[in-house]
C-alpha cells in the first residue's frame, strides 16, 4: 500500500477493492457527492481514511441505504469472492 500505512486505506480505493462500483473514479465521485458516512460522520473526501472496524453508510439507487462494516483492507482488486470478504453488511436495525 504505497503511501498508505497498512492500518488504513483511502475510501475510494476501499470501495473499488470491495467492488461497490466498477471504476475507482466512480468510487471517488460517489464519495465527493457527500452522501457517504464513515462512522456516522458525513464525508465528501475520496481520500478519507478507512480502517478495519469502520462502518460505512452507502446510498443506493432508489433511496435505499446499505451499511457495511470494514473487515479487511486489500492491496489489490481481486475477484468478487475476495471483495465480499472485505466487509459485512449490517442488517437494517442491527
């Protein structure tokens, strides 16, 4: 993780590794939109630091929301099965 300490990762990079969107630039634009939250704190910074244990709130099309807990950080974008191991979805109300 070049400039990044192994204990954190850029938000846009984490979202890309987790396959939230197809391109990292799309993940950066999502973050810049100001609708994401990290540990309940709104952010509009693609370079915001994400650590294991953080909770990210993501807006979904249609007005739905997905809340995920970061379980691991990845050094590269892997297959979908590896991406799913990076986080767990926190069920609504949980």
